């Protein structure tokens, strides 16, 4: 039986008097790609930001390999959980290589090896290593955001809307990278509004609506689910 990497139980998150997450529970097993789909405002980013320590929950628990994960963001990254944020949020005034240094949270002794690993995954970044990140295309910036997250050697990597604002051909490439990262042994939690792409690229799916998990199941089965098709696949 697969080991539980991430377990979220009855998570409640509020912003003032506004409820963002209402008793959300989910789990991610080792080696899986698990996706969370839902409309804008469903609470997807709130979920990811709470797991990564950027938002503190009102109640509920988050466990990583059975240990409490409600910690400061820096400690969470050091434990092996990395997030690729919505909108990329690279440091535009820094070079590609300087951005990678920013992601190397466990000290610089392994920097060269990690840098070469991400350059092997993203050869375009090797070519652009001395270029200011803000001058690159959206697709190249998304590659850099993923590469920066990989510099912390994560066991679990979380993607927040990786297809947002990208051309279809680039989206296809980004999901290819996600699959390669997963094949290399990294577990993936994927937040994505492009439901068809998310379902066709993942093993298991949760549907988040108005801050609550409404449905869950194997991604292949969810692709055939009439309610999912009607609400999220335009069928």
C-alpha cells in the first residue's frame, strides 16, 4: 500500500468573516499526481497556501508523512514541500541563475548538482542562465518557477494554476514537465482550472466547490462523470 505523503483533515480557513475552506479533507499518496479542480473562488489557492504555511487555518490538521505540517513556510520547504505559485512570481530583476539560488534553501553545497538537474529538465534555462528573468517569455518564466521550486529537492511539489496565461502549445509542454518530475519520484499536488488537462494528467481528483469537497475519485472515472463533464468540461 502506498505511503501517505500528505493528509489534510477538516481544514477550516476564514478571511475575516468570509469562509474560504469548510472542513476540507484530502490525502496524497507517494508517487501520485493528485489534482484539485474547481471554479474561480472555490478555495483552491487558499488550500495550497494553507498547506505551504502562508495562511493559518482556524481549525483542522495537516500532516506530512504523519507529522504536523502547520509550521512556518521556511520550515515547510525545508521538510521537502515546495510550491510553484500562481502567476509564477519569479524575480524579474534577477538572472535565471540568481533565481535558482533563491530556491536553494538547504544551503549552497548541492547547488551545482541541483542546477544541472534542472538545466537537464529545462535546457532553455541553461541557454538563458545569465538573462534577466523578467525579459523572458511567459512559458520560460513558468519553467523557471518550476525549476526554482525543484532547487529545494522536494518530495512533494504543489502547482497552483500552472497553465494560467499560457498558450496551448506551452501548456502542453508544462504538463509534460510535470509528468517528468513525477516520473523522477516527486509526488505532485496540482491545482488547476483547466479541468480536462488536470484530469488527463493525474491519478486522483478532488472537486472543490464553495470551499467544500463535493466529489472525489480516480481521474479516469471523473473524466466520464456526467456532473463533472457538465460543470467543468463543457460537455
